[in-house]
C-alpha cells in the first residue's frame, strides 16, 4: 500500500468585460505593525444550534445564514434581534428573513420555553474581532488606502466570509506568543486598545481587508513595489511584531514562485533563528506581514503549512494593490 502525504493549509473566467487597467502606486508605506480588527456584519449571522428540552428545533436556517429581518422589524445587531423576538413572543411562529449568499429567503421559527426563558435554539453573532498585520498604506492614491492580512476574514465556527457593514483597524500590543509545532499552528496574543482607531475597513475580500487609514502617517517609510517577474527564489525578509508594538525584520528563504496561483504565489521557509525561537514557525496573527526582497515590497504572508510550520505561503503585493483599487 502506498500512502501519500498531503499538505494542509491554514489561514493564517477567461473573458473579462470591461477590461480594467490598474494604476496602483509604484511606492507605498511599508507596514508590519500589529493591528486589531473589528468588523460588524450585515445583520446577525447564524453560527450554530443548541438543544432545547433535550432536542434540536432546526428550521430552514443553516450555519452562515444572515438574519436581516424578523416579521416587519429590521435586524442589524444582536440587540435588534432580541427586541424583535420579544415583540413577537405571543406568536406560534415568527417569520424570519435571511440572506444566504446573495439570495434572500424567509422561514418560520418557533420560540421554546425552557426553565422560564424563551429560546430560539440558535447560536448567533453580529461581529468579528481578531488580530493581524498591516501590509501597506498607499498614500499615492490620495485616499491613504491600507491593505492587510492578504486573505479574507472568516467566521471561525462556519468558515464563511464575513460581509462588512462597518469595521475598524485599531492599536494592539502583542503580549505573548503560543508557538507553532507541526500539526498545531500557534498564534499571537494581544491586548486591544479599541479607542485608538487606525482606520476604517471598507471591504473584506479573499485577498485581504482594505479601507481608509486615518492615523498620522510616517512618509519616510516609503518602499518601492516589485512586479511578479522581479520576485526570485532566494533570500528575503518579512516584517512583523513579536513583542509589544515593535516591528522587526526577519530572514526567510523563498523556495518557489508560482505566478499561476491566485493566492499562494510565494513559497517560503523561515530561516531566522530569533523568529523560529519565538514562534516555532508561522503563527496566526502573522498574516499580512510584508515580504521584502532586494529593497522592494514583493508580497505578504498569508498561510502556514501545518505539517511543516516553518514554511508558508505569500501573496504577490500587486494582487493586493489591484484589489485595493476595485
């Protein structure tokens, strides 16, 4: 019997009409700062189900659906949902309007009395909070557009992409790191400073999060942008935070370039002894860390290879810049 080993990756159309020409800046502000990420969703997301009186009472709702209305009351937050349900508590069934993808549906749910409390049997949430790394700020577009993460923000229970109603990036400080080991990616741990906002998130895409950077910008940290054909196998560095808010530079080795991949363009291995000692490899929270080669910004860290956590993948910076302009 032949057993093949498969690498597992964690995150960390032929015709296009009309034809788009992207005129992104040739220089951007280099990132590397750790950031807090707070996103409020459109409506309230269903993330699971629980038993009432010993059994599940599932309706047509599934994990990842977004509840936007209860009877004739609009729902944007958990508070809205709670009030709307309370206002209709005397009904045998309650009509719920929800989104699944870009389609709208309605279904009926019931409230069940357990231990003197009316319950829906639904686990729900209306926002996501986490940490990541700032990749760049483009001051050349006149809007101070930032890009971060290099991949989408997913709801952890459903693995569904989060639709942004409003969102911010804000100050945080790394307090400790749970190191990675093969088969078990680690993570950065941080203290959040919600009131010190760096910028507003406009969109969450498979190539990262983007928006307007509103904090004061140090324009001395400009770096030239590399095109994909300039990226080479060999030595490079990444910028990320291991402690507090100090951005440091660490050595990596680029082992493969894949211009045909949509996201996993740059294969790399961490070679820096200090980074390996602190993290064990690529850790969650490192997503978005800028990759620099020959004095130019070439990409951002996006994924860890879980069966060999000293290795990972990166996305071309040009992809992120193009996405920021859409």
